[in-house]
């Protein structure tokens, strides 16, 4: 079981599946709607985009990890 995204500074998986690709790393600055990571579920890929502009403080999981809905993947600096 992974930590859950519980604040507006955290981005979790929108669905259950495999974290197929992580497109950012800690320290990256991103714009709103920039792609953060890709979830593969039932042979379809879903790209998760940034809800806001900011600096990435942490990437919690590695590509290939199986995730559940709301599992924490990316956190922003405050």
C-alpha cells in the first residue's frame, strides 16, 4: 500500500493501473497542464497533467509500480 495524495500540493493516480512512465523529477519546474506521469490501465494510457504551475519537490513512486486510485505520485514544493 502506497501513501495517498491528501493535499493540494500532491498529485495522485486518478485510477488503478500501472505507472508506466514518469515525466518529471524532483527539482523540475512545471507549468499548469504540463504532463507529469502516465498510467496504463486495460491497455489504455492516461497522461496525468499538472493541476498548477510550481516546482516538483518529490516523486514518490517508480515507473512500473502498480497503483491504486489516489496513490501519491508527485508532490509540489509548498
